């Protein structure tokens, strides 16, 4: 969540940032936060004054008693007693204001960086790079029509999966329900090959592999911003009040909840393979067919914890890492800088990577790489101690998919189909053990 310091010291910038993110009632929300903070500070000031006055009065009681001025001493005792009662009420006011403050701040999204473009929807996102055509970084998705030509690609991946017995969607419905596919034979081996390939590439780039739980408590969901208000997007184990993770971002980032790191430890670079679970309530239609949108899927996540002055460099390195994966998989891709209105609730800046599906004639998102600035760290209380002055400050957190498997599998199947079968990208052959699916 946004820090109170930022809101009070840079109020106008915060409001402008929220408006860029198309957050309704931005000024009213910030005014309410400032009003609650004023109430809390006024109560604190009164409490501090009362405690100081009570201390002075209490110091007089002993002397008055020695002088035999019992009535005056009793009167002061009465005054001190009344102050204590008033102080209890002031403490209650402060606690209530603090609780209200936290509730309000949790409802306010992060503000975007200045370089984030204006815009309300995905159509306003900027195509900053592609291996399909030259772009100057200002082309919007709505005006960007260049699609690669893959003449041999005719069948969508769900038909290819059936033709070559790679994925059984109907069997998944029988066992669980829609959105839970069963991978079979070479389909399962391709899935496992991608997992190992992505993890090996992350290790080569200096990431430490983590194998976290795929079930987290509410505190972890709160720390990374999934809770409150986003419960409907996650599967909830009600008896134990646990949540199935929507991404490895949640457990891996929460490793550093309530932790003070030394500056020398930063940046921390972790990666993790997990199954991910998303309810995707309300999803329907052609865009969710096959592997396009699942309730359970495999994903490799890269997570960084960094100091503020280096986090933009970390973000750049993460973007280069994801792009390198797509190059090695020989897939047609483009990189989008998301506009303010299409950014997530918690991000300061986000780039999406998309691969082209020739058979579906559409771009499929396969990764989002985000810098959250101090927004998550403030919720997590993830901090570091500076080496020069020992001052404790909030870290920056970053994460990205490297990569999500379902749409990568879809793109590989569709874009690599030939008359003789589906050709496996050369970088994957050492992992699959076969060059063709036939």
C-alpha cells in the first residue's frame, strides 16, 4: 500500500497518479486518508500533552504529602485519575483511526511511474518492441496490426492436442471440471521439458530456485496485495482459512515479510516453479478455449527484492531475461508497456509479453513483468538496513512470469505444425528427447 509519508508530502502527485490509473474518486479517497490521519495526530498530541502534565502533577504529590497538604495532594490525585480515563479514550480514538487508515489504504492502488502512458484499456497499451516489425515504442495496440505469417499453421492447439493425443480436455472435465486439462505422453513430456528449461535458464541468470508451498495463509495474501477484496479470484480452503496460490509471487515474496535485510544482500533473486490456481470467475467464450485460460496451470516465476536506486535496473534485467526465453523458443513475440488504466492494482510499471497464435489469429499474453516500488514492501514490512548510515528503509519488490506454460505450449503447437507433425524448438530438444511430435 502507499505510504502515509508519500501521501502527505506529495499529495498532488499521488492524486494525479491515481487518476492516470483511472481510480474513481481519487481525490476523495486521499482527502479521507488525510482526514483520518489528522484525527489520529490530534489524539496523539492530546495524549502526549496529558501524559506530560500527569507526570508533572504526580511529581508534586509526594512533596505535598510531606508538607501535610493532604487535601491538595488528593485533588491532584483526582486530576491525574481523570486524565488517565481521558487517555484511555484518546488511545481508543488513535487505534480506531489507525484501523480505519489501514482499511482505506488497502483500497487505494499503487501509483504508476511517470513513463507509464496515459490510457484506459488494453487498446491503449504501447507496443515497445517486437520481432515482427519495427516499432517506435509509441504504437498503441489498437493501431498495431502487424501479424507474422506462418503459412503452414492451420489447426488451433486444441485440435492438434486431440490429433496427436497430447492433452485431454474432456478427461480433465471428468476428473475435476473445465479448465483442468490432463497432459498425456509427449504432451506431458513437453510440459516437463519447458519447466526444466525455464528453471535452468533462470539458474544461469543467477536466480536461486525455491520450492514453496502452493497453499498460503491470509497474511501472505495480504502481503502481496491479493487480499483483501480479491478473495473471489482465489480458491479458498474455508475450514483452515488457507488459499491456493494464483502465482508463486505470493509465497516467494512473503519469505521476506517482517524481515530486515542488510544492503549487501540485495538484490535478492529467486525463481520458483509451481502449479497456479485461479477461479477466473465469469470467463467464457472463444478466448478461453483450450489452453487459453485455465483454472490450474504451471508457471515459473522470477522474484526480486531490491533497494530503490537499483530496482529499475533489476526490472530491465528481468525484461531481458524473459525476452531471451522467447528468442530461444523461436516464437513470434511483442512487448507491451501497459497504460495506466490497464495496470494491475499493485504495480508501478508493467510490461506484458505476448506470443502470436497463427491458428487463432491473435496475440496471447505469456508474461507480465512488474515493479511494485514500495507498495508490496509496505504491506509486507520488507525492509533493508543501509550500509552507510544504518537507516532502515522499505525495499522494492519485482516479479514476472518466466514463463507461464499453457499459452507457450499453445504457441509452440500452432506455430510449429508441419505436414509431418509438430517441430520442437531446438533449445527444447535436449529436454524433450524428441524433435518432432508425430
